[in-house]
């Protein structure tokens, strides 16, 4: 299931929901005629492009849905698993599947659907699929070089093409609509008459126009994380928010007092964090703010959430990102971690004291300069607290 940021669907319920989605998917395939080999291979002979229409429509719907869910923070895009691209095996596998599609009249998914309603040819196709899997598994040492050759990682098309996510979404929607128009004309020419399933023509022309308009809406939903991170570099926008500030003395006191409702979010580099981390602190990267893991921590009630970074300017940028992501119950450390180290950990009592208040403050800092390093060492010995990470969602066909 999709990694929804509000945990509406738990891991256990995922399997139950998946069963009903699978049943619905199979029903739609059957109703679309995908259990009939003649309709499926019509794509290759030019007399029936139902396969192209259905899968193109499904792809466009999923793409725009992911864009919208990501923009509104409903879907954690960082947790969506993207299948790695091994270009050589993809080309060879695509050729074998295409050849099998033409000869057998099914693809793996449609063959199972057709077999479920009693099609004998589909059952034979499924049996052949199992035979192919067996041959590949037994001969894997021979095929391994090809299987792992040409590793491109997990690329995204809009990044490879050097364009924005919104532009790619619009162009792909436009290409889909254009393809629908072209294949409709091809069908009419091959069959000698218009496709009766696509009548009246004005209705489908209207639907095509709506599809293009929906594609244009992608421009109103740029990749949320990228847009917010870019705006965080704008000093004027960052200055518009005014998060509460916690002094070094207050943070030191709360750490020494071991307050259970204190949560410290450390946005320094992993190297700096490993060298010295405050008790109870967890190391995060700015992009983690958009994930579902940090939301579980930030949305806990009656907690004091403190952001720390090397300096206060960085903390204010992080606070801006958190505010844009919908988190408001946050504070920043005055002067950043550098100031905390100077005022608390490496504190040196000045020779001149101007007031009773300064005397009390310096007395506390002298004690904190001893106690805080002890707590840091104790924390390091037992291991720094690790953030809980949700695994990427695996699956797909």
C-alpha cells in the first residue's frame, strides 16, 4: 500500500485492503475485455487499441494522483520504491514479453485474470510462465551478468530529461490524449468503420479536453519538497516566521533535569552529531521533515520540540520548512549549537560580574559545564537514540 503520511492504513490492514483492491482490479480487467486474447493482440495488428487506452489512462491517473498527494503532503514520496533500471535485461525481457504477448495473446497479469474465469489457453499460458520462472531461477548463474548489466539506478524520467515534474506530467498527459486520437483513426481505417465503443465523438472529445486541463493543473502542484526547500533559501520568506527561542541555559537545565517531554531534533551533519550529540537528540536531514517517520514524533502531544543546528540562521530555515510542512509546535536554540557549546560546555567564568542575576547564571553554567559533558559521554556509551525508519514500499508489476 502507499506510504500515506497520516497512518490511516496500518501494516496489518494493508493486506486486507490489498485483497479488495486486487479483486477490483481483476474485475476491471475482465470488464475491459482483457481476458480475451483477440482484444489484447489487437494492439499489434491495429484493429483494437483498448490495451493502450486502458494502461495509458491508468498511468496518467496514477501519475497525477501521486503529484497531487505529494503536493498536499498526504503521500511520502521518499518511501515509494522505484524499481532499479538494468537496461540490458530490460531490453531483452521486453522483447521476450512482447513476443510472448503476440504468440500467446496474454501478458502475465491478464493471463491470471483469464485463467480465473476458466479460459484454457490462459491456463496454459500461466503454466508456461511458471516454466519460464523455473528455467530462469535454475539458470541464474548463467544469466546473472545480463540480469545485472547496465545498472542505471532508480532514475526519474523528468530528471533525466532535465525538466520539472509539472512539465513532464503535462506533456505525458498531452501525449496520451494525442495517442488516443491517432489510434482511434487507425482503428477506423483498419476496421473500415469507427469504433462503436467511442461514440458519440463529441463526448470523448470533451473528455480529452478535460484530461488536458487536468494535466495543466500539474503546474499548480510543483514538487512540494523541492519548492519549500528552495523557498527556505529566501531570507525574506524565512524572516516572516518567528518561532519561539529557547536559550542555552534553559536547554541545559531541561537536559540535566531529564525532562521526558523534551524532544531534540538535531539537523547538524552526521559527522558532527556522532562526535557530540545531546542526550535524547535524534539526527535528521532537512528532507526527513516531509516523511511520515518524523511526523509521528512531531505530532505527539504535550512535547517540547527543539530544533538545533550549527547556527541560528540554519535553525530558522529548518523552522520555516517545518512550518510549511504543517508543524507549528517547534522552538529553536538561541545562537545554535555553537553558542550552546560556548556558553555551556566550554563555559569560562568571567572575572567581572555586573549583577546578582549574572552571578546566578554563571553559577548554573559552571555546574552545567561539568554535568552536560558527563551526560553526553553517558549517552554516547549506551548508543545515540536512532530515528525509526519506515521501509520503502515494495511492489508493482
